[in-house]
């Protein structure tokens, strides 16, 4: 299944990337990285062909908000920075 990236290119979905980003959010919040929780979040994503990467991030952030608000904030902050950079690049 393909994911539409923010630059409009397509890339094969890689659950490992999602898992690693969730783990980094937990670590950034000073929490242990729990494989059971991470696998559960990834397994419960609603995925479809050409899903936008921003939609995957939204789903992950929503799941984290219900599980661990500190990790959700870390996750959200990480991607907020990349959104601002993209907006600046689009402007330029």
C-alpha cells in the first residue's frame, strides 16, 4: 500500500517508521518505549491506498492523546516543526 508524502510523492507504507516515531515520542517524554502499546497503535491505524502521511500522523497523535498526553505532545511538537518548514518552503 502506498502513502502520499507531503511532497506529493508516493512511498510504500513502512510500519517500522511509524513505530520508531512513536518510540521517539515516548523517549522524548521520558517514558519507556512499550512495544505492546506501539504495536497496538500501528495495528489499529485505518490505512488505505494513497493515504496521506499527514493523516497517518493525525491518527497516531489521536491514539497517543488517549494513552499518554506527554508522548502525544512530543509527537505533535516534532511534526509541527516539519509543518512550519514546509510552509516556509512553499512560500519561497
